[in-house]
C-alpha cells in the first residue's frame, strides 16, 4: 500500500538521491475481519515494513522463501535451494477495513500477505461481495438558510420599496406635491433612502417608549429632539425655529380628509404621535419649510430641498448601520451555536412572556392575519427585560424599546394590526442579540461570548421569577435553574421506563439494557447529552458503590454533564468541521498517526485555537486517545469529541494537571536521565505558563522548590518524576475545595510512604 509522506521517518533507508526506498508487491486476498500478519520477501530475506503497524512475535515463525522470478528451480540441497528462516517481527493489516477504504477511494491496490496453507483456517473469511460505491457527500457548510435564524426575513431592497409605496399612499404627500412630475422625482429620490428614514423613525419612536396598549410613534418632543441631535445644529435659525417644527408635526399628524374613511381600518395607529407614514410626511414638510425660510421662495423644488436635507443631516444613517451591524454579527455560525445551545431555555422564556400584556384582538383574529398564535408583545418584552435585570447589567432601560425595534422585521403594514408590536420567535432571538449589540463593551470579536453571557447569566433570572410566581411547582431544580427543566423531564421519563422491576432504582443490567437503545440515545442527544462510555457514567453516578443508581443520583449526574458541556459547543463544532473538511473517504475517521500529523498543520492549529482548543489541549487530547485507541486503529469523530469532553471534565482536573506537569518535566529533561536538578526544576516549573495552567485547572500552584528540597533527602541534587508528581498530588489532595481530591488512577497515586510523608510535611 502506498504510505503517506507524513509517516516517513528519518531512519528509513534512502537512495543516493535522498528518496525513501520502498518495495511494492501485490497478492489478491479475500476480505477478513481478523488482523492479518504480513511480512515482505525482499530477495531471500523476510522483513517488516517500517511505515506500517508492527508486532513482535512471542514465538518466531518459520518461513521458506519462494523462488525468485526468472531464477529457475534450484536442485534439492543445492547452493540455490531455499533455506527456511525464522521471522520474529511482522506487520499488521486490517484487511476488511483497509480494503474497503481503498475501494472507496477508487484504488485497486492488492496486498502482499504470507500464506501458510496449514494456518488458513485460523482467519475468518467473509463471502465475496461487490461493494456498492458510496456517495461521498461534501461537508455541509453553515448557511443562514439552515440556521436557527432561517425564518427571519432579512432586510431587502424589495421590502424597503414595498414599505415606501405603502406609506406614500397613506400619507398626504400626493396632495402636498401637486404635479405628477415632481411626485415622480421625489419618489425616485426617497425610495433608495427609505431604509434610512425607517431606521430614524424606529429609533425615535421606540427609544424610551413604555406604553403596553398602543403602537409606538414619534411624539412632538421626540421629533424636535431628533432634529436637535443632528450634528452641526444647522437646521434651526432665526428663520426656521422650533415653532415651525411643531407646526410641521401637527400638520403631518392630521389625517387627510380623503383618508378619513380608512381610519377605522387603521386600528393600530399610534395615539397622538406620528405613525411611520406620517413621519415620512413630516420629514418632507420639514425639508420644504426650511428651504422656504432660507430664501427658496413660496414654492421651492421639493426634491432638491429633501435631497439637501438628507445629505446634510445624514438622517437615519447611523441607526441603519447599527441594524446592519447587528445582523452581520448575529447571523453567524458561532452565534447560531450559542442560540441552539440555549434553545430550550429561551423557548421556555418566550412561551412564558408571550402570555403577558397581549394586544386586543378583534373578531376572526383579523388584526393578526390568518394566524391566531400570539407573539411576544411589547409589554411582555419590557417585563422580560426588567425581570432579567437587563437595566442593571447590560443596557439602560430607555434602550429596551430600541432593542425591540432592532429585532423586528421590516413590515409593510404597521397600522392595521398590532403585529408590528409583537416579536415572533426568530425576531425574539434577534432582539436579544440587539441587547448584546447595544452594550457599551460590544466588540464584533466577542459578540458570541457576550450573547452567551446574556443567555446564561441574565435571561434565566426572568424565568426564575416567572416560575416562582406559579403555584404547585414540583421540581425544585427547575426553579433554581430553568435551563435544566428539559433535562429533568427527560430523566424522570427515562427512569420510569427503564425501571422495569419498579424498585425505584436501576441496577447495572437495567441501566445498560435501556440506555443502549437507539431511542434513548437519541433522546439524550436532543437534550444536549452525548455520553460515550456508559460503564464509566454508571460508576460515577453510583456514588455509594451499591451497584444501583437512584433517580436523584441520575438527575444530579445528568445535570452535571449538561453544565459541563456549556461553553464547549464551539470547540465540538470545530472538531466536527475539521473531520468533515479533511475526511476524503467519508468514513468520519482517521488513523491515530494521521490524526496526529493533521492537527500539527498550521491551518488546523489556527482553526482549533480560534475555537478555544490550544496546543496544550491538543496534546492532552492526543494523549487521552493514545491511551484508549490501539496503534493502527481508526479514530472516529465521535471518539475525538468524547475525548474532548473527558479532558474538560472538572472532576479530572487533578489527573489533567498531573499529565501537564509530566509534559513539562519531559521537556525540561533534555538528557533523558529521568531526573531534574534544583535549578532546572525552578526554571521549568516557576514559569508563567505553569502558573496560568494551574489557574485554568482551578488548582493551587505547588511550591516545587519546597517539594524538591523535601524529596531530595539523600542530597544528590536531583528530583525524579515520581517524586515531583507525588509531592504535587499531596498538595492538591489537602487543598482542593477543602475536601479530599479525586486522585488519578492506580499507578498515578502516591507510591511511597516515605515520599508521602515528606511531601505533606
């Protein structure tokens, strides 16, 4: 088989040109599920390949070389007769898996295998079958259309144009701009910029708005404040004063006579404030009146006046850029993962607050279109913000309405129903993203982290208050941590189904028999749990070593696993993305040796580093996998993810710290003597790197020099790895949370009573 260049080592034989010398042969074999022992005949010698998995034989095997091609038959006993030799080292081949993988790649490379007729019956041979060529699907890239935000209608030029046409028809502008030519000119000017006008309206209407009964609109004071905030203060002058602005507001707020018959249909009109179509009219009238006062005459060109006003005032540009910035930061794979991670909790909060402060409905629910489903009303949103403590922790209370408006889709009709004052589920997610975007410490680089903090630290507070206000709550854990409610419900249901003997507890047989069912595994994944080793999971839950587990133990352990996964989703996604992009066979796995070479590439290292998996984490992952995966065996992506979760298990922090210190020790032991001097120990273990790593493990940093002095009883100025390890573990043993630390497995425990006493002394 053709080996990859990455597995060549420096000690392999090379020719004069520096190329690796390889011998290639072929032999057709039936597929086998048993590992096959292989040797290669080179001339009259039998050798094992250096670039394949090797095994030393306890009992050497005797093999007789075959005649070389073209050499003819040697006479018995003659000088050219084949002499039987003994082979003590062979290569290992997994025929079935290797052949299938190469078949998927389209290769037809056969294998050279030792065939001993006397031993042919030892290998299990499967019937020959023509394998179907699998369809290797390309890695699925994240897209908005497949994300949690997919149902959100993003801003488009078409929607903006529809909004403008709707508002133009409702306004009195067709009467104000009398000639069709001027009307056409003004429409051509305003249509491309109407997104800015709407952004300015939403900012002025919702900022500081608190009413839960009527639609948001721009008040007289709000309109004049908006004009005052335009940079340069050039709008107002002796000729154009605040009284002119008030007059524009009043005229724009008056319903036209020709539209009076439609007033009853416009049930969601603001109360005494400007609706969006009226705000458009107010902007045009302000521009025109100011041009008149500035010497433009009694009938200035409306289009020129509006163009000058918009270009100088930059009306709505900053607000529109804020909206675009929010969507650019939020509609990403990273934020999608954060939302999916917290989806159940967010849905519970959404459903709870949808019941608060609903807007009035009319017969047939015509106010809300064809759907009778209520959204999250503006009053419910304000209550959610207050209950979650957003005003104290994130943004001022006056910006609650701004976040609401930023989350809303652009709606063409905002006056015949209160739908524009309700948040749908995707709009609710975007509005929560707006809370993050409006924070003072906002930065695009940390947007996903700020969003995660909002979901973990603030939003659950609101649910706690809602839960506390309900009578007869049966699950205390749901009150203390609402995000765990789906997990607890799954646990209770699963426990009752698995407890076949109705004993109130599960023994190991019951546990394994039920939890290995596909339906149960799927249920675990739906609540965010992916346990990879049921034996270890059961032993961890069975705290009293009774061989059984109760519902209480099961609940606590599952909740612990759920909390453990929090914050690791981006790392898991990066791992799966790496496997999907580099796996050309579609098997979802790599050989351990190939995986080690793969994670050493710069581009892969940068991808993992960006997801919070640093070089030392990778080293720890590979060490964990090496201890569990045999040489030459494939590593599936699920195994890699399971290892990632294992090395981030807080209960294994002492074991992880020991592995880290061993790596530092081996790096410092340049001569490979297995000991370090006092000066080298101080230099290696007093570094900032070690200090930060101990902080990450939430363990105190041992005084390694004290350990050295205490353990160097014979005064030979050397410290072995077992001495350093046992001293550090003893320190942690007496300091972790004031309790006995959970120490590593046997062989990593304190091995010498003398060393133990010296380290603890």
